[in-house]
C-alpha cells in the first residue's frame, strides 16, 4: 500500500511549504497507521536465490566464487550482500509515498569515518552504489533489520537487541525533527564530525573510546600507506603495482591502453579546482582490485598517479550498475530530483550525485565516466576512511553505534524536500519505533532463513561458474 502525497493536497504549480508538508504527513497516519509498518508479509513467489543469480550474470565470472565465500561467513555478511533481495521484498510493502534521496543499502557496516577536504574527521554514510530516489521507509527498515541481525550475531540478548532496534528508529525520528529545525543550508553543509561526537554528552565513555581507537587506526588507511605496500618504482621513475592475487592484479595491456582516455573523460566531470589539480598528475599504472562483500564481481580498478613533486595519488574506479531499488524494487529512477534525461544510463552520475546530496561533505575527487559501454564512478582511494568492527563491540558500544547510524541517516534524509512530510508522519511518540523494531525482528528471521538456503545452495553448486 502506497499513499500518494498528491492526495493530501500538494499543488503541481506551487510546492507545499514545510508546514503544509508536515501537516500532510500527520494526516497520512489515518490512511497508513504507523503501526502498519510492523507487518512483514513475504511477497508471492519470492526467489532470493534467483535474485542473486540474476546479479551474477553481468559480473566478472572469475570472482563469483569469492563473492559467495564472503557472503557465506555469517548471516550478517549475507545480509550485507542482499540489498537486492530486500528491495524486492519491500516492493509491495506499506509506504507513505514520500520519496527522498536514499542510500539504498543503509545497513550498519555502510557507515564510517573519513577525512574531509578540510582535514577534519567526519562520521557519515559511506556507500552509495544503490543510492537513488525512493521511499524513505526502505532505508530505515534496512538499517533497523541490520541492527537485529548484527546484534544476534555478536551475540547479544534478544531483549537487548530489540531495545537497540527501537532506539535506532527513535534516533532517526528525533534527529530528523531536530535537523528540520535548522535552515536548509545548515542541513546541507554541517557534517557529523568526530570532534562534535566527543563534545556531545549523548554517547557513552565506551563509545567515545571506540571512536578514538578507530580514528587512530584510520591514520594507516591513506594512499601513502597503501602505496608503500602495493607499488614499486621502475628505473624510469614510473609507479607499478605489485600483483597480490586474488585481491590486486595489474590490469591487462588492453585496459592500460584505455586508461589515459578514461582519465580525461573523468576529469571533465570534476569541479574546476579539482580538474586543474588532476591535470597536473601523471597516470602511471592501473590494477584490478576486489572490493566489499555485495560488490564482489563488479569491475573495480585502482589507478596510481604521480604528482610534480613525486607524491602518490591513488584513485578508485568502481563500476556503477543500476540501483537495486530501481531494478528489483521497481521504483522509477530519480523522479523529480535528478534529471537523467541529458545523461541516459549514466549510473556513475547517479552514484556521485546522490553521494553529494546525502553527505554533508564529500570527496572532491568524485567524478563519473563510461568505458567500453560500462558506467563507472571515481573517488579517492583510502582517504582515512574506516569502518567500525561490529562483531568486536560490547553491548554499550553496539547500542550507541546503532543510534549514531539512525541519527546520521535522518540528517541525510533531511536534505530532501519531502523530509517535513516524513517528520509529520513520524510524530513524537514511540508508535513508529516500536513498529520498526518488530519489522526488523520479523525480517531478520526471514534473512536468516534465506542465509540457510543460500549456504545450502552454495554447497550444492548452484552458484558454480561453468
């Protein structure tokens, strides 16, 4: 069931004000009660194994076994790689019809810290491969279900996990309302900095200690550190990648031949200051690199560049497929927010644009391109970006971390025009958080059953590449 906001009085010739949207959201509760979000009904004919096999069709076949291996580690690793399955399951789920720019894969491991261009450490969403415009509920449900699955995997007591799931949904509701009290420009450009997290009194001493530890560890996650381990310099001073299969392999000669032209195409999509900067870098070498869990099998490269004083810059070139929200969730691509009519099939543009909207501060090297018919986006590689190791968290850290992710997701959604409608719909009480926690419990049961089916299918050779 989906509520059309147009039914609440939205005028085509004049957008609703924030106050009008808020009231429209409140009115929507009568059509779709917040308690209805607790329902999870498996869609008829659901085929999780078939969806995964469909995703494998266009991926690098020599990496399918590795993807299956990584997803087989545990139920949470499986969940990380199955945004497509959840999108298909949510296709007919209750929805208010209010779309925002969504992450599309907002689970707990897709948040982390990184360095801003101003050299500040920020905490934000860090994965945008599935980002697009879609139902706000889908992001929140994916996050809350991930809390339940990850909490069970640690393992934490069932009652505590449900409390953490409800607290995550509550944090989303509270911080969305708080964000909307700020001017629009403030919402867009105020990051969730690590420093502000320390100064707040909302986090436990355990969580602050964990933030400090991850921030310290991030100092090793830089281009310079990677270069020392993966690059060598030949007799002409040219950088060359060192093969470290299966994770890193120097690209084939035919790929190397395309690299310079691809780099110039990418530079044309950059802001003038970054375009000028990158014009002074010499492209030396290209390597294939395996990334992530769900992304294994997509085309991914690392590019080594050298600056005029010998500094090393590493960029990552990553394939951009159609968002699972669109492909498996049936959501029309980017309605009314980003116009792709001038850039048809440019999935890299979709990823870059949505990242810039969802993050308060983004990588200045973000750009997009197309090579040999494939869409890609480019970004810095290892810019002190670091994720939090969820399995090693204690209960207090896990609870705080889940709430942090809920708050950051709310701040990301607050940048979309219909955020006020969402805030009006959510209100101030516990009705929606309770419903979402229950949905998360039910969907976690489904995901764990899917995981068991997946492991059995892998054991029977269902995913074997001929």
